[in-house]
C-alpha cells in the first residue's frame, strides 16, 4: 500500500502527533529539508528511524524541540563552562528558531540510541510552523534526521520522501517545498571554542557576527573527525562528477550527460565551450547562493530521475550558503 500523505490542517497535525506519541514514524517539513520524525523519548521509535533509513547506529540524530522551555529536558547547559554556556545562549538567542543545530551536554534520560552513545546531544529549534506545531502537539522532543535512505539525496518535497522511503514511514505531512533546502549548520559548543561540524542553512558569515572566534572542521578530510561525517553522503544514484568553479568547459562526458551550473553566466560560458552536455540546469540564474541552496536537492532529484546517465556539477562561490552547497556537492560526488 502506498504511504498516506496528509495536509497541514489542525486535524491532520493532531493525527500525525498521535502517531508520533504512540511510537510511529512521521515525515514532516522543516525549513531545511523533510525530517523523518520519531519520539525522542521512545527507544523503539528511535530504532525504527535507523532501520527505515538504513542508517548506521554510529550516526547520531538531531533532537527537534518546539520551544526553548523544552531545551532543559534534553540538554544540560549547566554542565558547560561559563564561556561555552554564554556562547551557546548567544547563538540560540540570535539564530533560534532556525537552521542551526547545537551540540550540547546531554541529559541522562535522552536515550543513547539518539546520541549513538555520546555524552552530547544535537538539538535544534526549527523555524517552520508545521514542524513546530507537530512537535508541540506530540511529546515536545522529536528526533528527526533527513527523511531519505542513508547516504542518498535529502528530500525537499513530500514526493521525494514518498519515492524514497515509501511505506517505511507511517505518514507524510505535506507542507510544500522546504524554503532553505539544505540541512542545518551543526555547531559544537562543548569544546574550548564553538566549532562548525557541518556547514548548512546558516552561513559562517552570520555565525561570526555572534561568535567571531568560531572554528570550522575540515570536511574534505576523508577520515571523519566528528560523528556521522563520512566523505560520501547526500549522493544521487547516478555518478556525479565535481569540477572547480567555471571548470565544466573542460569536461568531456562520455555518455549522455547533464550539467548543474551556478548561474546564468556559467551556463553561457558552458554553452559557448566545446563541452557537450545534453542538459544544463542552473542553481540560481541571478547567482544568489540562498536560491542555489534552496534549489540544490530539488534539481539533483530531478536530474537523478531523468534520462542522463552522467551528472556533472561545478563548485559555486564559497560566500554565504555557497559553502553548504559546495559541501553537499563534494559529498555527493565520486572521489576517484
Ligand atoms: P542529520 O543527518 O541531518 O539528522 O544530521 C545529523 C548529524 O548531526 C550527524 O550526522 C552528526 O554529524 C551530527 N551530530 C548529531 N549528534 C551529534 C553529536 N552528539 N556530536 C556531534 N555531531 C552530532
Ligand atoms: Mg541526513
């Protein structure tokens, strides 16, 4: 039986919340990507998330809350040294609700399955009315990784979830397209200085306005230095090759190939070059990194179900959300 997809009326969300509260799995929209939600306090629900995604158990989940009042149930800010506590609070005050996940000391009652046995927990207060209402109506803490099979492209529409997870999820709440389009930025505040573990929907430039000394983990290092940071991730089924910015003109695809370029100018240059692509898709005509991030997974899903057997992409300028776009393109690409 195909999975049921519902809308976002009060009655719909109450039904979805009941399924969550009774240990079921509900996919729902957030401003970043669709999440595969399960009650964070229910170990069976957490186990089902890992099983549905075929996600390795060493990859911890993000716990989503709907209000700051719920933070204390999940995380123990008191266990941080004063400077770290201040940094955490400044970041929350400025960027929550929003696409920022904080790594914080965990409360003992948070199941180890949610944190892969780590003494820390990843927490986010999303800025999406449907996500917030659903979390509030259920148990107040919902673990929700992206609603895709492990390693595959993240979903930015309800249809992506239905196509990828099918009946491995009990219900899908269709709240339209996710406005940010890439996952949250993950910042660890438990160390000597705040550190970005994963670039995402909140740019480094904006983080620096609050935490000027913030550090950044090198994600191109093939040996993961943080949990759940494998070099291959967010990948389409078709092989994706990644070229430097403006480097696609030198590409010589062997078969029927599609190119994903940054802006109208890069498309023009590619069309005038000797490279032969059956299809060229543009992340943002105007060269806006925010729009490029919002379109990224949508376009990759489209191309991956289209009739080109090879996908090529170019890096985009690193500024703003460009860093998150490049990170996802790198992780999606073939490394040899
Ligand atoms: P997602 O797959 O979008 O739900 O993101 C979850 C990611 O957050 C994981 O793959 C980790 O990279 C990161 N994460 C979650 N919990 C922790 C933690 N306790 N410490 C460090 N990183 C974490
Ligand atoms: Mg994910």
